[in-house]
C-alpha cells in the first residue's frame, strides 16, 4: 500500500534501488543534493543536476520536462552521503509559469526497482516559490527513510543553493539553467510588496545606505512591519486564472497580492542545516512575531487611551463651555477617534494572529518528538534518536490577546540551568479555571474540578510535571545518554514515579531519609569535581572506568525535608557547576515552605528556571518583556503515550550501554 505523505512526515524505505517519479503541470528541472550526516554539501560536485546528471548511485534527467524520473542506488553511494535532497526548479522562459503556485501542485512518487510505489507526496501550499526541496532520503541507524519536505524558495534556484551552503550558488544555478536548453532564462519571482526592509539588507544594484526603490518599496510614513525578517511573506497563490510569466523591464510585474493578503505557511520555512533546526528557528520566529505584534497593539491602544484622556480634559478645561453643545460634540469626536484607533489596531493584530495561527497549524504536526506536544501523532511512531537533540519542549506559552494561540516553549540542550517545579500556591488564574485545559478537564483526587487545586493536589501535579519533563529528556536523547536519579526523603513520591520505575529507567529506588540524601549528593558532587578536573586538564581518558558517561538529572522532591546545612551547600554547588559537566538539577518544592532557611537559598532559586504545574503568568520574552502565561507539558489524562515512549527508551538502552568492567 502506498503511503500518502504530508509535509514533515517520514516513512521507512524498503530496498536500496529506488526510482523517484516527478509529475508537474509544466516543464521542471530536477536535481539531487548529496549531504553528509549533518546535511552539509561537500561542494558543487555534491549536486547532481542536468549539467552533471550522473554521480555514483544517482542519475537525473538532463533536461526540463513535465514528467521526470530519478534513479537511485543507495548501496552505490559514497559512505559519507547520509542524505539525498530532491530539488525542483522552474526553468523560466516563454510559456513557463512564474511560480509553482500559478500551476497545479507537483507530485512525487518513490517506487521500488520493480515499479511498486512506496510513498507519494503532493507538494501543496506553494505560492511564489520557483524552486523547492521536495523530499529527502536520509539514513538513520543504518536504515534509509523518506521525508516529505516541501521547502520552497521565492528567490529561485540561486536562493535554494545558497541555503544548501554552497558559496558559488549563483554560478551553479546559471550552469543548471543553461543545461535546460537554449532560449531559457532563470525564472524570477515578482517583487514581494510586503517584505520589510531591514538595516544591512541590500538588493541588486543598491547599498545599505540607499536601498533601491521600486514597486515594492513602501511609501514614507507607512506602518512599521514587526514581522521577523526571515519569515515567509509570499501569498498562497496567484490570482485565479492568472498565468503570468516572469517580470521584465518591458512590462509590468506579475500579479501579486497586497499587504493584507494571506500568506502560505510552510513547516520548516527558516534557516538551518537540518529540518529540526529549521523548525526550531521557525518556532522562535513565531514567538518573536507574536511578541512584537502584541507590543504594537498594546502601544497603539495605550496611545489611543492617553489621547482620549487628554482630549476629554481639554474639553472640560473651560468652565464656561464644559456643559455646552460644543463640549459634548468635542467629547463625542474624541471617543470616536479613540474607537477608530483601537479598531484599526485590533484589525492589524487579528490579521497577524490569523497568519500565526495558520502557521502554527502546519508547524505543530511537523515537529519531531522532542519539540512536539504529547498529543501529537508523531509520538505514535516514536523511535529512540541516535543523535543528541538541539532543544526540548518544556510547555506552551500564550498571551491574553491571543489565548488560543500556543507557542511551544523550547529550551536548548544541554540545559544551561536547572529547573524548579513550583509546588506551592501562587497567583494562579481563578474563575472557571481548568488545570488541564489543553486536553480537557483533569481529575484531581478522583473528582473533576474547575477550582484552583489545593496544596495536596498542587504537590501531585508538580511531581507529575517533573516526571513528564524527565520523560521528555530521556526520550529526546540517544540510548544510554541520559539518566535520572530521585531524592525523596519522606518517601511520598511513589505513585507519580510509576512511569519511570515500571519502565526500568529509574533502576535505583529513590533515596530516602537523611542518609540517602547525603549519599546521593556526595556521589554527584564528587562526579562534578572529577569531570571538572578532567575537562580542565584535558584528561578525560583518565576518568574512572566505572563512571557512568550519561548526563545525570537529579529530581529533588519535597525539599527542604531531609536536608542539613551541608546538603544545602551541595545543592547550590550542583545548581551552579553541574550543568557545564552534564549534571542537572530539578527541584520540586514550595518556595514558601523553604523560607525558614532565610536568604541563604535565594541564590539557588535564582539559578533555576521556575516552572509551574498549572498555567501561571511568570515568564518574559527577551524582546519586549511581555508576561507570558506558561502551561506545563502534561500528557493527556489516561493516555499511555508517555509510558510507551519510556518503554521504547528502556528497550533501546541495553544495546547502547557499555559492557560491565
């Protein structure tokens, strides 16, 4: 049965000799980029194209046509090749569409050598792009897989090749275009009327000091565009019935949408060497876009309110006229101007929110497990990764102006700071509160609740949040590269730790009592000391053979119960020095209960990133400093997705663990 792929989805590849069939609405050029395990190209010789149609293991057609076939022999590829990216480009010239969005969507089929189709992908959602990376064949743990990419480039083939890291991208693009046949010229996208100009950005024949003027240059005094400079701003498609060719000096540019037109969101539409890095950068761009759009809206409404207040004061300033018809007319006009300003600001914000919401709807399904929510279908096909991740998702963020738009809270790995799961009561939202509004109402103590959880329920939710975060970290790392220990002085964490204990990923029972706390802290402190000395003196080969090479996460529950002064100092030491050598701290504690130790613990709390088991407003962005509402990364109630992921991690671990002794 043929797998119908969507953008971002991957599928196993059976066999080593395959054929990739491309069908388009008109002539297209095809090529293949041969990348290493990081997706990097060794040079122009790593691109198989019509001017150089044969490389070991790959053969592409030598011209442009509506139907193309690529032959691939994976066994014949050089050992350094781990990724094959299938490239499509419009050749330009008379009769050729100016962009993929002006014609029917191209489709690709990956088939076995005997012609049996394995996977199909229709590249939908294209607009002004005239070149694209359609799909990838990539190697993981010795097996090959297919990934639907659909990354388009409005700048055509030169922009695509530059994004692949080739320094002579323009020359290679010209060579490929020339190989398409006489009379053909590179396809050029029409100007983007909504692309903002940024300091240092240049166009052809211009300089940073004097940007070139043209039909896409906004007039003086136009509104400030807060969108991220690397965001896609092309319309979803050309107007219906339009089949314009590339623009030229002899005629008007091809039709394009105005500033208010919707854009075509694409998953992975950002810079990066890998799809994971592109998605990470895209999410960061969405985060910044929402922060700046809301900042613009708040600034506009604040200005409208202050102007209304000033104008009303002026209308009431003269006692002789404050009760007359002229004063009432002035007040009414001031209110109308205020309403008009607020409505216009809200319309701009709604437009930006609609675009970001549409982008979120395509980005969320394409996220890899480390960056995806627990209810994302990607977890159903989860496989333990073989490479260290670049980031992990620790929850969601949103603003009151856009309560339905959730931005993933992504934290780079390895962790630079420890985590503190706050189990104490805080200024959580009241009135119709639902502790797990992300997935439906949640059971607390056997009963559904709409009220703020009590102290005991908050404690349970905090520990569940800690386990969910630990599970994410375990599932995001290669087998045996991450390990978890737990300190539970009072022995009260039992039920919440069940997923870790039953999977075998918590092989040692949680340390209890003062003696257990001291033993674990002593061992981890010694580990940090040894690793620091080894790194400082470049003598990692001298480390004891029994030292577990995995990164360590210490979960401390019910702090400060069971800790003496020495234990407190060791905790502070681990929080400060541990992350640099792979020892991470996660506290599950009520800050108010720890105040009996006075200010001695203040440096510890400041060193940790505070997370909450229920939505709370306490995090700020680095651009404008909004207070964002954080929602924890809890799995859906009664879902087995977390346990299944941990079981797969545990099953993959024995083969990766070093031999004893």
